[in-house]
């Protein structure tokens, strides 16, 4: 069995799962990030991140410290690896539900830095008033110029931009199944293929492993 993950590194859980079953796991991101902000983010009580790559880019370039909030477990794992302790981790694969969870946690007088890409959705605005959000688009993403074609039984796409970058260039292996972490990524995949798509219960690679266990 062959798996592909659209990240530059695979987490311990998925790596262990693949090794124990003798499955072949390949991984690389289909997009690249470039920094667009020179200054530290504005002062706030929280900073909310949508992806592991954004967390790593932040850690490499900025020193401000907040209470850290993560869209899902994958983003939270990146925080822990870099010495940040997430105070909020989204539990749902539905981003709108995560926004509801977060809005229920923070106080009405607290402010949140929305750390996002320049073309990313401003999902916090679904639940929080503008007065509480300090929008901070600090990077941009674009498809890599060279994306290797992968033959796999399962393709795990971690974001809409990764799915679009790969599927604009290559077709999926015939009969392959796609696994996605959220509804927005599912919708992106559906624009390019009629392949079967499985949605994880929560964002994160460990939840992809649970899908395999249930098949």
C-alpha cells in the first residue's frame, strides 16, 4: 500500500502506522511559503494559526509571545516541537465549528492576532467581532514550480492550496482514495477529480491513521 502526504514532514503517528504495516509513505509539500511581513505582529492576548507551516515560518522570524491557538492537532504538534504550548486546539474537521469552539473560550475583551497567508480565508470573522481581531497576513503561498508525480493508493491532502497545486499538475492514480482534513480541502479536491474522498473526524495525521484502521 502506498500513501502520499502533502507535507514536508510526516508526524510520528502516521510514520509509525505506515512502518508497522509495511506501507510505503512518501511526503512533500506542493506549495512554498515566503514571508511578506517585516515587523512583529501587533500586541494581543492570543495568536491563531491555521497550519503547521505557518507556525514554523513564524518561529523562524519572530519573537513575540502570546497564548497560542491552533486550528487542529497538526498545527498544535508543530507548536510543541518549537517550544510553544497551545492553549487552544480545534477538535472538529469543520473549520466553522472550530471557530465556534474558540469564540466560546476567549473573553469579550481579549484580542486575537489572526496569523494567516495573504490569500487565506479570514475564518475568525465568522464568530468574532472585528474589534477583537487583529488581522496579520504575514506570508504568501504559491505552487512549487516542480511537483513530482506520485503513484499512490491514498493521497492525504492537508490544505486546499496543496490539493490545488498537485491536482492542477497531475492526475491521481486510478482507483486512488483521497483523505482530507477539512471541508474546504474536500471542496478543492472535488473541483479536479471524482475520486472517493474521506474526511477525517478531526484535523491531523493521527486521524488519517484512524480512517485506515476503520477500512
